[in-house]
C-alpha cells in the first residue's frame, strides 16, 4: 500500500518543500502550501540534520521559537546525495537532497 486513502489524500504527507533540488549553495525549506491546513502549528521546525550517503551527520541546526522555514548554507559540503531530516516537535520527516557544484 502506498498510503493513499479513499479521498486521494496521501497519509504520508510532506509538510515541507525543499528547493532547489539539486542544491548548489543554499537549501530553502518552506511549508508545503497544500499542507498548511494540516500542519498548523505543528510545522514549527525544532531541528534540521543533514546526513550524508554514508549515514554521517554533517550538520545539526536547532531552532527555538515559531519558525516554519529555513535557509541552510551547504556550499561547504561535498557534492552528492544527502538526507535532510527535519524535526517538528514529535514529527520527523526525511527528504533526499542532491548537492551539485
């Protein structure tokens, strides 16, 4: 099952959109417009982790307060595939990101 309900709404919702992807120097994280009604206040980012293809934590950024968007400088990371792990309280989502040079 791919988690799509009778209404066509996907249960495995994406709260954020990541752009650009592939990224070159900056990754922008913003609430997915379609999910604003679903995410509500739960979309405040508490932590962002960047993990490389080998499972190494390359960066960890903690946020306090009511922020639901962020820009991360990735210009000093080598090119390759990364996992962007975004925590919003008890919700944790992972997004694959390609960093190009």
